[in-house]
């Protein structure tokens, strides 16, 4: 390829809208039908993983009438007139703890002392709390004075009240929380099937890059993007495989991609994707676009430029049934590119059919006065003031600047245009984690 042809190829990349690029990606992933691997894990270790099976209740829950608190099992009809001034005295015929079952039958004028979670004995239809009673004696035996009327069913959890035998607990793709673990354990699931973490190859390109632990040299910088990408992969549920930094040589990059495709479920690179003379990933993508294959396997470029700021050179290809993401070398642009395309791929592999980041509405705290011909994704922190979820844009917004990355909680989506967005406007915000606190807060806000 001569220089003139190279220039035309590099500079004539058509920018596609973000939504279209995401749709192309998810369509290609569904079409590729890359098998999702499943593994078994101990229940207590399953938190944060995605469930790979449908789980159902193995019994009614509660499985028996269950006391909701410490007190006395009684017949509600016996205490209809009970009050602090005129307590009703009942003979105590048994006392049981949780896990025990009383053989006594509660008849009129009797009660059974029981603890929270114990089975309510036959004949009783209510439990009166301990604080509404007093110790007493009746004909020389133990008795209890009930100082408050009780309604039928009071403080008694009925069989099947929460779950019915065979009822759904959770389906494939569910993100397992500690609450899920409690429910699954209740029904005897000591192990659960989860989607295996997809292995994601990560490497950077650029002759200027040094290992993170190296001393700085004139004109060179440390490869911090690889570690950042690995952390983003791990946070999204994947297993990063670090290949380090590679020079801007197509043969070495191709060799690394060969190894990565053979051993991993996807590849993510950072750097070398723009229009410079040494942008090796742009050359790699061009070769796929021209031939429609890679190493004799069918391959296609899904997009080679996205109408967004930062990170417009972001590119993606499907090689066989595995995706390759060529992300920007600028830290902020790399971060955004991963969130918009890399994380949806991982979530798709983990059985999350929605895959895309959760979007919520927030009030903008400060002006974003810079317009853009493309959509902009502005880093922000989230705060709650006066019952409103608010987005506070972070400074240092240029794609190569890193100072605001540690504080970034979300991305403000600013439509293309000359005006940006004004303080007080409602804006769309993409959450970088499915934070239930944020989701619940947003759900109750105007």
C-alpha cells in the first residue's frame, strides 16, 4: 500500500453514532453465538457473579406456621377483651425454642411460650409479643397475663407466605447479591451454577511505553492504561490477561493477537488506533476491512470510528466468534470506550441480555459550556441534594488528562451541538456500576 492510499484509508473512516455502534456490537455477538461457559461455585463465594441457571423454591416458605417474635402462642378468641387494666390469664402448657416442635395443642385458656422462628403449635392462631405479657401463677402452675388483644394471624408467618414450592427465585443472568445468597441458602442450594468469567486479553501499543515499575526516560511514559483496563475488566466481571506493552510493529502486534485469540474470549488494546504514521491498530483494522478475514478465519470490522468525544477513533472487529476492541491510548478516552463497548461485551458473555450501562436522569450542577459536533461523555461525580440526584461535572475533561478519573462515578451524556448543557438542566447519566443505592435513590426522585 503506497502512502497516498494509506492516507485515504486512515482519514476516510466513517464515524457511526454511539447507539448504532453498540447495536452493531450486540448484533454481531448474538450472531456469533460464542458459547457461554458455566462453572459451579460454593454459595458463599457466588456474590457478584452472574447466575447461569434458573433456581426455584424447593419447598413452601415458611414451611410451617412460624413465630415472628418471642412471645406466647395463643387462641386470639381468648384475648379479645384483654387490656393493661384487665389482663387475661392463660395457663402455660409448654415452652419451645426455634427448631423445636411442641406436641401440646393450644386449647381455650392455654398458651405455649415460644421463641422467634419456632413452629406455632396446633390450635394457636396468633402470637402475642413478650412485652405485652406478665408472668403469673394459676392453680400453682405457670401462667401468663396477656395485656393486649390479638387478631387472628398476628405475628405468625403462614406456610408459603413468601414462596411457593416451584416458584421462581432468580433466572440466568441475575447478578448475585448477598440477599440472593440468603434466599438460595434457605432452599438448600449449597452450590450454584454461574457463568465463567470471560478471559480478556489486554495490551497497549506504543514505542514510548515503559513498564509501570520502570524509571521515566526522556520522551517516554509508563503504561498505566493496561493496568486500568485490567481493573475495568475485573470490575465488570471478566478475568484480565495482561500482555504488557508492545512496540508499534505490526508483526509483533499480530503475533500477540494470535496468542490472545487462541487463549482468550476477547481482546482489548489501547493505543495505535488513530491516524498517525505509527498507529499500528489502525493498520490492523484496515487489513481486516480489505480482506474480510484474519488468519483464514472470517472477520469483519464492526466500526472504525464512533461519533463521540472523547475516543472517536475507537474501533471493534469480530474475528471468528471473538471480538477485538481497539481503544484510544488517551486514558480518559480509553476509559469511556471501555464503558460504552468493552463492558457491554463482558456483561453479554455473563448472560446479561440488556448489557448496556444503566442510564438515569440527574440535574446538572454546573455548566458544560463546550459544544461538540459529536455526543460527549463527560466524567462526573454523583451527589444527592434536596432529594434530587445531581451530576457534578469533573474538571480536567480532556481525553488525555487523568486527574479526575479516580473520582469518576458516571458519565454525563451531552448531545451533539454548539451549546453544551446548562446548570439545572436534566441530563442523562450513564452509571459505571450498577449501584443499587443510586438506582433506588433515582427511582424515588422527581
